[in-house]
C-alpha cells in the first residue's frame, strides 16, 4: 500500500506542512509504532512525501499512517483531498513510475532515484523493510535503470525547464560553476531552478518581495536568499535569471542591465521570463551578450522535441507495466498454497524422472512390480514433504510468515525459473 | 613526381572536406572519424610534398604564390589537428576543411614552376620570417572560421528561430574560447613574424621600415589584432563584437598577403 502526497495533488503550502526534515529518525520511530505496519519505507522530498507500507490490517493502518503524515494539522477528511492511496498492483506501478522519474515534476530528472535509494537505505538500516519491500525496491531501482538505458527519456528536452537548460548549454557550454537567480516563485520557475541545479549549477539565489518566502525557497535549493531590492546589483554576479514574479509591470529594463553588462565584462547573461504578464523588458534582447527568452520562445524549443519525448514516455510506461506484471507474478507466488503446489510439483517431477531412469535399466520387471516401485517413490517423497509442509502451514505473524516463505522457497529453489526471467533483479 | 604528390594531397583534402560536410548533415560519429583520418592522411601527404618541394627547389619553398598558399593550408591543417589533440569543438572541422581545400584550389591554379631566387630572398631570415607569418595567419584563419560559426549560432539564439545550425554548432562559450585560443597563439606569432621581417629588411635593404604598401598593410593588420586583444583584456569585449572584428582582421590580413610590394613581384 502506498500513501502519499505529491506536487500534483497538493500545493506547496500543504507540502510544506508535511516536511519532516528536522530529525530523520522520528518518522521511522512513529511509523514503527503503528499496528499493522509490518514493512515500510518513507520518502520525503521537495515535491513529494510518500509512505510505502505492507500491512495485513488494511484500512486501520492506512488511517493511522495518514494521521501520522498530517500530524493533526488538518482533519482526516480534509487531508483526504490531497493524498492519494494506492493498493496492490497500483502501488507497485506508482512506485516504479516514481523511481523511473515518470511521475516527477521534471520527467526524467535523475535525482529522484537517488532520493528513493536513500529512503530505502535508511529504512532498511532501521530494519523497517522485509522480504516484500526489499524485493520491490530493488526491482524499482532496476526498472528505473532499464527505463534510463532503454529510452531517451532523460536526455531530450521535455519541458520548459529542459528547454531552458538546453539553451543555457548552448550559451554557456558547461553549466558547472554558473550561478542562477530565481526572482519570484511559482512551480515552473522552481522547476527550472531545480533542473539547472541537477545540471551542476553552482548556486541558486532567490529574490522575493517577501523576504521570508525567499528564505524558505532558498532552503529548498540550498541557496542564498536575497531582498528584492538587491536583484539588479546581484545581476552582476549571476549568469542566469529566471523571473516569475506576480508584478503587474516590468521589473527589469534595458537601462538597468546596460551598466551591469560592463561590470560583468560582457559575460553572457541568460534571462528567462516565465511570468505572465511579463517581468522583463523585451528590448533586453537587443543588448550584446544578453539572451532573453519568454515563455512562448521556450515553448517553441519544446515543440521541436515534443514528439520524440512522447514516444520515449510511451516506451518507458510499457517497461513499467511489464515489470509490474512480473512483480505481481512473484508476489502471487509468495502465498502458502501456491508454494505447496509448487513444492509438490517439483517432488513429483523428481520422482517421475528418477523412476523412468530406474525402469529403463530393469526391463524384466512385471507391470505390477513397476507399479509398486512408483508407489514407493511417491510415498517416500510425500513423507519427506510432510513436515516441511506442516511447518509452512503453521500459524505465524504475517511478517514472519513471509520471511518463512522466502526461506522456504529459497531452500527448495522454487524461484529458480522465474529468477532467470528477470535475472538482473537482485 | 611533385605534381603527383600535390594531386594526391589535394584529393585527400577534398575527400576529407566532402566527408566532413556529410558529417555536418548526418551527425554520424563514424563519418567524422573517417573525415579526420582523411585529413590526417592529407596532412602527412602534404608534409611529404613540402619536403619534396624543398629539395626540388633547393631552398625553402616559400617564394612563389603556389608555395605560400600551399604552406598556408598545411599550417592550417596541422594547427587544426593539434587542436583536436587539446580539445574538441563540435563541427569545427567542417568549416576549417572547406577553407583548406579552397586554398589548395588557389595553389593548384597558380604556377608551381620553380623560379630563380632573388638575392634578397636568399637571406636565411626570409624563410623564418615567412613561415612564422604564414603560421600566424593560419591560426587567424581558424579564428575566422570560429567567428563565422559564432555569428551563425548567435543569430539563431537571438532570433529564437532554431534552424539547421542550432543543434550542429557548439555553444557560444566554446566558440568564444576558441577565438581567444587562436588569437593568443596567432597574435604572438604575428608579432614575432613582424620582428623577424624588420630585421630581415634591415639586413637586405638597409632600413627597418620603408613604408612599402605591404609593410603598411601588415602594420594595419597587426594593429587591428592588437586592438581586438586589447579590448578583450581591458574592456572585456567578447562574443559577437570580437567575432565581427576577427572576420575583418582576417580579410585585412588576406589583403596584406596579396598586396604588391615595391621590392618583388608576386610576393
């Protein structure tokens, strides 16, 4: 089961309330105390907070987890507007999509996989994961890897921010060591800033009319907050400006930037204006070494890459679906009955093989004798199977039960066939 | 023999240029590799040809039109190949190889006949002066190619219409660095070439400077490049302006190249 909020379901004000960054140990301790929460992992990033858990108690656990997430900041029903809950196959599919960065704000951005890996490492360090989650998360990592290597989803310009990065690369070549400034806030601007950071930009400075918001946002990027009045002088030290303020008028004129360019010794300045109405004077583009792009210009760049992106996304989704099916197959086998069936089949097969080999050497036996040898073989195998099967059927806590099953299947190598199918999984 | 070597060299350059152009359209890496191999082969062939010319003429082959242009393209080819060893500029080869081949066409059309050497040219300083100057201009020619690429790319970025060149040309920063790199090799060489020229002039004509048109033009060229570098270092000129002046500089240095001298014909 997977319960969470992300950038699509909850606005940033809600997500802010869910940030658990102070002490990473706390969520684990609290989640562990929830009854029925047998295995879990906890992922918290700027854009999403998700709890992935395995429970035998279903709804009851879900309710508790949701209470934990919102920690009393809003009622259960109110929270229901923002959270999503996936069960079974849907949860697996969602996790795979998250890992493969198909659910990200910037589709294809590579950071999420690292964050997921960290989350998994922490929860397994705290021994919060078990048989199912171990396998599920490892699978999620390998799905992400497959998507990355088999599709070009991570490489082509897929959104405004990709377009911005693409253009920045054509201007600056390498983005390492460059500085960006974010003026105002807004999903798209933050996204672009995040994306530039992913591309190795040195720092993001955040300017906002309300300094407090600048501070908050800057924390998100590990950057430096700036008062709005400092924006123009700071242009001497940044290379990229992403502007998306709600200002009704232009915030930056050609005359403001002209002296700045002298100070910059004409190092190129890339201005991105994604505000509506516009923040930046369109005459800025006439200045030497200043490149001004508005939202429509960026959309133009995107269109060039769009059809390709769609194709890649479809392929990526196909990989995810395929892997989900494979995982469901494995999950289905992790029950007592199918395990017993598989074990019996295996025993019968061994008996059949051995009998036919023996009988091939003793051709002078009467049909009756042959029958009794066959009977003996199956009796022996049944006797041998008897106690292991009883052990398997024994009542246990669900978590122990799964561990038992896993060991059991390993002992009799019942997964050997399916293991070859997805060889790279572990 | 010499004729055959020259034809072979020319053919290799031509093939390399054609393959580089194919690469420019297709952007297939194997094609680029082939083009580079051809250019390297052409460079080696060309070197052999120059050595052959040296023995054929009995002096450094830098006195006829044919030889000067041939040496010029040789210096450019090796200059470019040496760059490849240091760093890579996307699709730079496509532009440079065209210029090299154009020069070789000029060389092919001028007479490769070996002429009697005028006494002033027999001074040992003359081949030193000439080869340094020509190598300098080869680097300035590469700066010229880079400047053209810069202007093409900048135009697409400024007009926001992304056409044929956008994805094929490298970043503005890379091109600007290339320009800087070429000029900072080319300009010191040019200066050194001018100094050796002055000393040579003093030795054979008795005076350092005689306001001969060729001398005047070379002074203009030198001052122009000095100004470009000066502006870059002090005011921080870069990008489009530098590219623009680099192109002017190269055109002026070509004029200098062809401007007649009082002293000689065809130099």
